[in-house]
C-alpha cells in the first residue's frame, strides 16, 4: 500500500516571491530590534569605563563596579537583558563619556564582538573572561577595571 507523501514547503523558489519573503522578514527583524532590545544601566551617568556583562557575570561585575567607584574610578555597567536583539542604544549613548569597555563573560568572548559593533569600534574593548563553569571573581573584574583605568589591559 502506498502512503500519501507529506510535503512541507516553507520556501518558494520563485524569485519574485522569495524576494518579497526576504523583505518581509527583514522588516520583521528590524521591528524586533527597535522594540525588544533591553538592557539595564548601572552607574553610567559619568562613567569613563564601561563593564558589559550579562547573567551571573553582571552580578559579579556590579560588585567590582562598586569597589572601583569607592577607589574613585568612574566606571559603570551595562547589562544586556536581551542578547538578540543586542541592546545597541545604551552603548551608543555611552560613547559621549566612556573611553574603554570591558566585556566580562563566562565564555570565550562571544559578546565582545557585539560590544565592538554597538560602539562602532570607536573605543577599545577588552575581555575579562572565565570558561568551563568558572566564574570571574569581583577581584578579577576589579583588576581589569584598574588596568583599564591605568591605561593598560587586563
């Protein structure tokens, strides 16, 4: 007995239809970027150094930001809540005061590229990271902040 074939087509091979599909998707993604990107800013009002971190790394970084502020270092934190779409606007706004960025991550530096793109590569972005389940300590993040404040890298 021969079964009826279930064929699912989600892509048109007619160029005009495919072009319209692509334009519609582009508009949909652009709308998502405009309306769904979210981030939290912490102590960014006069920050000259910005720490970018999400998840548990942002909690560790917040402690390091507070410690650095007590030492007189003007540092703040941008915590992306959405990673896609990446919250570009807080980074663009920060360019008026921030001279350096530090991406604190629990991976091999995947977000550093997003920070570079969001800042249009107009400022240096360094990486403070741990991997394999290791979490950076507030002291490690503070050392990266102090290094950036002293003109160097971690």
